């Protein structure tokens, strides 16, 4: 009888309990080992795909860089900085304004720096206060030559004093001279290479075709009604 009970219990264990134990053990194996392994495999696959994509991108970027002419790029940067420099270029701007005034048929009476820097057109600027004398029929040419100069400048204010019964005139002009500090970052190694548009190329070609202006002659003294030295 005892043996029969033991046999019955064993049979019950084999039929009902053992499959449950196996199922629980299998489930534990799946949760604790197999699923983490699969997740790790999927994660490693994603990382591998990302690295492969990055490698291909950098490879294309390296090939593009090899096609660039360093001398040509250096010249283009020079043209761009001459028109829109990263800092206040007082000497060059004074020389340019002197040339523009002379070419427009006017004479410089006074030229001085404004007291403060300011913001203009969402960029940094400083002010040149210019007083000239000449024929008023040429004034429009002077204004146009300043604003169309290769150096980016904008006329902020104009005051014209006309002598009675005379074509001569004195003109006070406030000029905003624009500049912009270089960016602190030029993008990450993964960022795409910037491309110059046709409009950019045309503008650089135009700047390249303009003779660079010369700085003012140190031996020439500007007539002045204010300070003789605009930097004082």
C-alpha cells in the first residue's frame, strides 16, 4: 500500500509538478540570460551600424576635403574678411573712405571715430563721423560709393549745409562700419561640409576683381575742426 502511494505521488509529480518546474526554470533562463543577451546583441548591432554610417560619412568628407584648393580657399577667406572683417579695422576703413571721398570729387574736412560701438543689421558696428566739402550735385555719387563699397558700410545719418547761391556744400555723414567676430565653433567633425552657392561664388569673384584699397598715408594730415587724431 505504501508503495502504491509513493508511486501515485511520483506519477502526480511527473504529470503536473515537473512540467511546471521546468516551465518556471525555462522562464527564468529566458528572463535572466537570453533576453539580456538578445538586447545586448541588438544594441551592439545598432552601435555597429552607427559607426559604419559615421565611417562612410567621414570617408566622403575626407575625399571632399582632398578636392579643395587650400590656396584658393585662403584667397576667398581674405576677400570675405576684407569686406566683413572679424574686428575693427580702423586704418583700412579710414584709407578707404579717404579714397572714396576723393574719387567722388569731395574734400575731407574732418574725420573722427564715433564714441561707442553699436549694433546694426544684427551685427557689430562702429561709427565714423565724416565731414566733407564739395559740389552738391555730386553728393548722390558720394553716398552711393560709400554704400556700394566692397567694405560693408551703411550711412546712418546725413546733414547737408548749402551755401546760398552756390553749388558748394558741406556734408556731415555718420557711417556705420560693420564687422563680426569669428564664430567660436565651426561645427563638429560629423557636421557636413558647407558648400558655396553660385551666388557666393559670384560675390567672391566680384570682390576678387576689385583692387584692394590702401591705408591712409601717414604723412598726410587731415584738415580737422575737431581732434587732429581720431584715435585720441
